[in-house]
């Protein structure tokens, strides 16, 4: 890892360390987006160890300072949700570009990384697709249980199955292979099986 890359990843982490939303693991509270970024990087390193520096930055920064734009600041319903997601993508991309330029990356490199974060040309840009794959795998590995529990408590298994199906559609064949090898708890593995049946 180059010094330049180390500095950018540290700058991303420093911003995400300010997140007041916390995730508790084994009784220890972690800033939510700091933990998310580190889980994203760990997944990328495990399954795509040859990833470029730009992809490594994009993966770590995918949710940088996510709390800055709140869902409640946008209209309710599907249209408002998509407006919020697009605004977040632009915000994460612009903030990351600024950090990269501060650490000596070129404008071209910053622009390319911003495009990955915005997931542009998802099916034709391998880096954008890999970012999507990593996000889906991290969701299944770390966040699926809480998500499923919430909807199962509402007796809404259909919602969980639909989300798994939508997530699966976003992933590459390579990510499908990885996902099928994840050691999910039995109740989650059953939901995945139902979704893919």
C-alpha cells in the first residue's frame, strides 16, 4: 500500500470516526460508518486482492459522512428515496475527490474514483460492479440479520425475500459464487434459498 493511499484511507476514517450513530459489537460501540468502511475494505481485500488503488479508495469511501444527508430531509415514498440515494452518491464522490486531491492524486484519478462511487456504467465498468458486489456481500454478511429480523417481526417474510432477490440481481456471477459460500446462520440461509428458488 502506497503512503498516498494510506493517507487517503486514514482521512476517510477520520471523517467517519465523527459519526455519532453507533454499532455495538460484543459490547463495544463503534461509529457506524467507520465500521462499515472498514468492513467494505476487508471484503475487497479478501475477495479482490488485486484491486486498484482507486477502487480501494472508492470502497472505503462509499458511505463517507453518510449522516450528513438525512433520509428525512427528502420527500417520503420511492421518488424521495431515489433522490436521497442520488444526492448521497454525489456527496460521497465529491468529498472523496477533495480528499484525494489534497493527498496529491491527479484530477483524472479523483474523477475516476468519483465515477466508481456513483456506480456509473455499472455493467461495463468492472470497478463500479466490484464496488456493488462488495456492498452486497457486506450487507449479506453483516447487516442482513438485523434487516430480516425487523421485517420478520412484522410477519413480512415476502419483503425480506424480495430484497434478497433485488440484491442478487445487482451482483456479478463472481459475487454470486462468493455469496453462496458465505457461512450464514441457518435461518438466513433458508431465506436466501427461498429467494433464489
